[in-house]
């Protein structure tokens, strides 16, 4: 099968969701495949890693050159300034890259939710599936949405999936 994909579901999912909700979950995963999300996320991660390595080395070289200016061993290869700077920047820029990759991933989740709704011909099955996954009663407005407060913090920046409440709200608004 040239352009085929396999989507597996757990028996727990099959036992705890209605047929329509299972179809919506499968539609969500099919939308990921149709959108080329795995390839896209792999490429984004690779590009971000390349920038991290490149920038940390260039900045490390500049810092090292600055620190060694006027010294006797100016041309003896990279020094401690280069090494420390690249290690620190690899870590710091790595965090920034992870935040960017996670943001792209969250956008792809919204797109896959919308794709599932399009495949189903209506939004409600995907809304119900998301609510079930989030442990909410389908049709009940989530308490966090009622208070207009969406879970935040640094953890949200690194999360590859948006909060269920946010996904439901975005799907209903589309």
C-alpha cells in the first residue's frame, strides 16, 4: 500500500466511547496523516536543532574571541569561553526550540480536530470525544471555560497538546 497508514485504537477507547466518538478519534488521527503532521514535525524539530547548534557555536566563537583578545594564545583553538558558552546556549536555546516545536504541535492538534469534524460532517462527535477524553460530561461547559481561565504556566509552553477545554472551545468557534 503505497500511501497508506495504520491507525490503532485501544480496547479501552472502544469500550468507553460511543461509536460516533470512536469515529471522531479515528478521523482526528486520519487528519494528522492527511496533513503530513509526522513529517512536518520531524522537519521542524530538525530545523530547530540545526539553529540551536549553529547559533550556540557562532556565539561561542565570538565570546571566546572577545575574551582572548590581546592574549598570547589567541590562535590556539577554541578556549574555555567557547566551551562554556556553547554548553550554556545549547541548553537555553534548546528550551526555546522545544517551546517553538510544542507550539507547532498544538496548532496541528487544532487542525486535526477540525479535520475530524470535517470528515464527520459535523463538530459534535469530535467535541463529545474530546470531552470524554478529558473526563467531562459531553455538552457540559468546562469549569475552566466558565471562569474564562485556561490552565497556564510554564508547563503549557512545553505541552504538545492544548488543554481539552481549549480544543473544544476552538472547535466550537470554527
